[in-house]
């Protein structure tokens, strides 16, 4: 007596389910058994693409941080321009002592505003123009992670953009009654130096921004190309998978019909023999 087997039906069903899974997920590689080497490459490319996405986010955050610092120092630069203008007025003997004292009061209020900008400017809680909101020492140099390797970093120098860092603390504490035209002339040179220091800070920040922007564009290109390569490797050919699924369904149905007819014939033969 021959023992019937449905192995071919199981094989057809497995192939059908595998093809259906590809259609459902849109992926050619759903498990290591589909293609072990291709799956390893695909996973590596996917990891790289995810790393590039995060590096792009880091770079954008760094650009935002430097832009905030630059705009704050731009306002401080405007303040120093006003300070210089008032010192020029106070430095001439045609200005009375009362007028000179009033000008010094304006200058000191402007410098307090400069310090307020230095203490309050921050990004995500990180002080940008000095060590902290209550510490006027220099801020720490910033290191931005702008790539997928540990060495892919962009640095920004430390900044001390306040009266202490710009050498204007004495002017801030000057007594109005002792403020003379000569004192005003002496402070003019120090204000010019402070403006130069502030411009140097802004120049370094501008260079850092340009470097970050260039890095960001390069990262975007790498992420796009890596994602495209991963998609081409792992994405299923839906049209072909649908065609395979339809063909396998027809074969499975034909196999099931053939098997049922064989079973009926076999049962008829057995009845005749008995």
C-alpha cells in the first residue's frame, strides 16, 4: 500500500506565506534566512543612516546655538557703540561736569545691560557668553559631535563677553564725582579694545557656523545616499512579489485539488479491494 504525502502542499504554502510577508512588509529581507549576507549589509547601512540623522540633528542644534550667541554679541556691539559715543561727548571740555556725570550714568546703565545679555544668553540651559548666569568667567569651549565617528567633531572657542572679559569693569564702577574729561578720553581706548575683542569672538563664531553648515550639507548627502542604498538592497519588488503570490496561489489550489482527487481515487480502490 502507498502512503500519501502532502509535503508539496506544505512547501507551496510556505512559499506563499513568505511571498505574502514580503508584500505586507515591503521588504525583501525579513529574516536572516532570506539572504544572510545581504541582511547584514542592509542592517549596517540602516545603522549608518540612523547615525547620520542624529549627526544632522546635532549639527543643526550647534548652528542654532552659535546663531543665538552671535545675535547676542551683535546687540552687545551696539551697546559698546553707544558707550563710545557718550564717552566722546564726555571727553570734551565743552561738556559740564554735571553733564559728564549724567553721561557716565548712562554709560554704566548700558554696561549693566551688556552684562545682563552675557548672563542670560543660553541654549538649552547652557550659558554661551560666560561660565554661567552667575559666573562671569569664560565659558567652556564647545565640542559639537557632527559625524558618526568619535573624531567627527567641530569646536568653538571659549567666550567671556561681559564687562570683566572685555576689560570694562573699572568703567562700570567709576564714581561720577571723580569722572573727568581725561578719564573719558582714557576709557575710549579701552572701549575700542573691547569692540575689537567682541568682533574677534563674532568672527570665530562666523567661521564655526560656516564649518557647521558645510558639515550639515555633507551629512545630508551621505544620509540620503546611504538610505537609498539600504532601500535598494532590502526593499521588495512588490510587482514581482504579487506575481509570485498569484502564481503560488494557483499552484497551491491546483495541488490541493489534485491531492483531493487522489484521495478519492485511493479510497475507491480500497473499497473495491475490501
